[in-house]
C-alpha cells in the first residue's frame, strides 16, 4: 500500500512538473523586457542607423584594410594589418576577414528597413513621416552601395526578409546599382513631401533635422554612384555633373557625424589605433605632400617629417609606435589618430567638389573653382580637428596648384581622402584602371608575387554567408577569385 501511494504521489508531482514546464516553454522565448519592434517609433531607430553606418560601413574594417591597399596608410603591428600590408593572400581571401563588418552592415540595413517598412505600411505612430522615410532611404542606399562596391554581387532583392528567405540569391552589381539610384530618387521625393515635418530633429546626429542638407546629401550620393559607372557607361557623365551641381546649389556642407548636443564619441579610427596601433604614415602620401609644400604634411606625419615605404617588412612588424605615458610618437603616424573627437565623414564636402571638377575637366570646361573649393575644404577640415582656422593656408595652397588637370585632381583627392575616406579612393583606383588611366603610383612590391597579382579587385564574402548560403558559397569558392574577378563597374561581368 505504501509503495502504491508513493507511486501515485510521484505521478501527480511529475504531472504537475510537466504542466509547469509546458507553461514555461510557452513563454521562455518571449522578451518581456523590451517592446516588440513594431511598438518602437521609427524615429527612435534613426540615430543608431546613422552611427552604425559611420562605424561599420564607411569606417571600420573596410577602411582599415583598404588604407593599406591604397597606400594612404601603412599597416603594421605584426598581426592582421601587417599581413594586409605584406599582401598575405590568406588574410585577404579568407571569408573570416570581413565577416564582422558584413554582418554589422546587413544588421544595420535590417534596422533601416524596419524604419522604412513602418512608414510605408503606415504602422500607427509612424504615419506620414516622409522626412524620416527619405533619410532612411539615403542611409539604405549608402550601406548597400558600400557593400556592393567592396564585394561585387551581393544579396539585395531577396535580402533582409528574415525567416521568409534565409538563403537570398546574389543580385548582379548592375542590378544593385539600379536599385540604389532608384532609392535615392525616391528619397529625394520623400524629403520634398516631408519638408515641413520635424519628426527627426532630436535623433538626427548628422544635420539636426536640416532636410535641405539631407537632400543635398542624396544628390551627392547620386553623383558618386553614377560616376562609379563611368568606365562601363560613359554617357552617365552629364548625369553625374547634373547631380553634383544640384548638391552644390543646395549648399551641401558635407555629411559628418560630429558632436551632437554636447556629446562626442570616439572616432572609429581613433578607437582602432589606440587599441591596436596598426597604422603608420605612408611615403606615397607624404611624397605628394612634400612635392607641393602641402600644409597638411605636419598633421599627417605628426611633425616628424618622415614616412615609410609601403610593403616594408621591418616597418610592418612594429608593435610599439608611441610612448603610452606621454603620447609622444616613436614613429610617424597621422596626428588626428590621437584625437578621438574628429568627425566621421559619411560624405565630405571635398568629395562633392572633386566629383564636380572631374566632370568639368572631362567635359572640356574650366574646373579651377570647383577644384580649389575641394582642396580648401579638405585642408580647413583637418585644421578644424585641432581647433585651428586653416582658411588662409588652404586658400594659398589651393591657388598654388594652378589650373587643374586630371592628374593634379586625383592626386589632391587621394591626399584629401587619407583621413577616413579610403573606401572611395579604392573605388577611384579601380575605376580609373578600367578607363585606362592611372594618376597614383602605388609602390607596394607585394602587389605582385612570383608574377601573380596580389592586389584584390574586390573583397571576399563573409564566413557567415559562405557557411549559411549555398549561393554565396558557390560564388566564394576558395576565395582567390578576388584577385581575378573585377566588379562590374570596373570592367567585370554584369
């Protein structure tokens, strides 16, 4: 009798435990601490979308590695950037190298798409916010633009659909570009529709709600992405010029993440340098500066007046670059890397005017004014990092360069973009090569090894995508396609 009672008691207890466990399992995956995405107003997602664009897409690993390819900085540290500098094919071709950045950019695009969806689908609390919609579309175009410029064909039309499609196809870069440009046109229309709204001001860490500047930014991006196609679609030149002129007419002052409401955050290049010490000054930049008595030379070489040859094995293995107690440099590196508070350029004013000047030169027009504006803007920008007024030095130097040629234009654009716009320099170098032009002499001897090209024409796909998506796994292969397959706008396949 006792055994029977014990068995019944245990059975009841187990049944009770099972019932409790089942109830628990019903709620175990529910997040009761945070609201569902649809319950969060779209405007509250904007500042994160902007900041992640600056940290993950525009700067971050893309620009860190690319700065070695373009020779705008020297990769050092006896680790990743040393391997990049020496053109280690495993470092460049590995799917793990840009995995974090790929995931971050697509994660940011998911956030941006949520903003767009809430407004377009008229989710309560987000209805009619066309100003925010236009801004989100600009950010989407910029993030997808960087992804496709770095990797070529990417998931686009089927991307960001969650469980609905975990293995999206690769869209051709040509189709991605068509989508990016259409998105920018839509953004401009929505900014016009939302011109009288003010739903984004407190979350806009770029323009503080100035929609005129956002519209100018959209036209600047349109000019950039049209220009990228010049080698394969020469007829776009007039459209590039029209978009650039529109941005100028709107008074574009550059799109940068700066101090907002008295709060600053560490610039990603500063954070990278302070944690890794992976960067030194390159002679490819310094020699151009010295040849022209460039007032930026002291800032670029920390007033040491020296720089180093790309691909130098001994230099690339250095690990201690400055006195950690005093901050004084042992070797030359850009002085702005020690600041931390300098802005993150999403699109500089100087880039816009360099684009306009290029279209004018290629059209047989006088490009002196646009060229000098570009140079002056770049120099004044760097002086401003250190709280100095560089307008006089900038004007004197710009005038000393005289009437620009394509060579002087691209030399000055190259120097201007050595702060944090190396991704666009990489795009320029590949585009110009496709056009049969060369204005920057790259000297890293490791770009060719045993007669084999070791200068990547694109960057490899991410490990997460290679492992999880058969479409990308097939395209990735062993990763060495990066040395032979050019992106579409640089003369590769559609």
